[in-house]
């Protein structure tokens, strides 16, 4: 039976507003109530309830990372169910309560095996919930690969897509595709019928390709500004299309390296806040204390705040965490309420995750408590306390 927990003496960031001097009551794994601190003494709590004074810290919806390859030395590129379960356990360190393990493209047999083993972790988590899989490929542009292996790409192949869907047990949630590839409309229709959110990324699309993709239901973009055709005065291309069309949502990596900090001011000006989704795109060495570091079977090194491939210095991915991303967004011009919204409410809404992303009665009690210095103080997943600092007094 799940315990009753009351977090009080905090500022509640509900997902769309801030409420000072408030408390959150958790019962049966759900948010039961949100109320002002002055009403605490008037409440009757069940016997054995835990009352936790958060000491003026923030109480926010748990973070949802919809694009993450690994953490703490474990990643989807390990090709094992156990590695994904370790990601789940460790990610609560960063305030993550739900995530979409993201798979790189690999040769067909290997990718089908990786999809099956990743999906097999669902329902066995000890930490952050696995909501479903994000496939970053294999239907991508060879011109915008970054460090992705070119031999793993595939032209649009609906039979292959059906195999991927079956291997996942129907648990593919989002998928990065290049809208300009031949046959993309048929693929989009296949995915939309199965509830898969399509994202434009690793794409060399022209503006017209992006508009056609939007008409087919590709209304989200993978790591905006990175691995996509850049805006030009004669053709807005992929970046321009995302900025021009307010209906397009976009991921953003807020580490200050993948995207220049001042570009966040442009994003705030041109994009509705509810269409911006914070992601880490983190690699498995993120959070690892000692090297050597490997990601996607290649050695990488942490340089200038990002992981770069040792062999040629190409950026391989991020070392960002969600709590650091939230902190960085506030430094780049976002209000704290909006930064938290991009980390919880927005991904939950975009991915259609019912009961997540907002602290309102009836929603899952996925909560993160952090202080003014953005240090994680406590994490609850489905009402269960996964992490709590000793300094938080529970009575």
C-alpha cells in the first residue's frame, strides 16, 4: 500500500503557475490536494502519514526527458534490458521521474534486438518510469548525421517499420525522421495511426519539405538548430520552418554549447512557451565519475561541456541533466515557471501522457523538490519516495 506524504512549506510550481507557502498531499500514489501552508494545522492526516518540511524549496512536477540515450555509465547503446533499468534507477538523481529511452539507428537486426530489449524494461523500473521508446532513425538524411553511423540508415520501408513496432510491443512513443525522404508521407500515416509522435531531425529538408511534413503530421522537431538545414534568406529550410510556424513544437538542448545562450531569447520571442520541450540528449557517460568514456561504441571525451568523439573531435552528444537544463534556462531568460513547464508539462502534453506534468489533484504524484541553488532535495515517483535528503525533516 502506498504511503501518505505531505510536502509542506514550499513554493509549488504546478506546471503552469507558482504558488508560494503551499503544501502537496499525496495519497495512493496520486496528488490528493494542493493547499496553502496556513491550512496545514486544520488538516487531518491518516495514521502513519509522513509530513515533510521542505524548508522553502520548490515542489515541481517530476521532469520528463523525451530524448535521452544514457546516464551514469548505462545507455540504450549497451543493447541490454539491465542497462535501461539502471538508467531508470539513477535518473532520479537529476529529478527525472519519466523518460523515453532513445535509440540510435543501427543495422537492421541489431536495431530490432535493441528495441526489443529496451522495451522489455518497461514495468520493471525501480526509479523513473519508462514511458516508451524514442527511435532516432533509421529514416534520416545521410547529409545531417552528426556521429550517427551511415550504414545504419534506411530508405523508408514500411515492412521494417512494422518490424520495429512489433519488436517494441507497441511501445514506440516518438520517432525522429527526415521529412524530405521519399515515402515519408506513407510512413507518417503509418505512425500517426499508432499514436507515434513524429519529429523532424537529422534532416536536410528545404522549407517546402518541412511544410509538406507538417501537413502529414510531423509537428515536432528534434534538438532544434542541431543536425538540420540552417535558415537562409533564400530558403528558410528546416530551422526557419520551425521558427516560422508556431504550431511546430521543438526540443532544445539547454547546455549553452549545443545552442548559443542568446538564441534562447529568439526562441522565447518567436515560439509559444508551450511548444518548447527541454531535453538532455545525454550520452551514457553523463554523470560518470571516471573515464574512459564510451558512447555508441566509440570513445568520447568531455570537452567544453559536451562529449566529443576522440577520433575527430565531432560533437557526439550532451552531458546535460534535466535539473541543470532548468537552471540554465533561467539564466538564458526564461522564468522559473516557464523553465519547469518545458521540463514537465510540455513533454507530457505533447506525448499525450495522461496524469503527468502538472501538480493537480488526480495526477500521478511524480514530484521533484529542489532548492534555490537547483540542488535536488527529494524525488517521488508515483507517490513513492525515491530520494530524500537527510536534512529534510520527516515526521
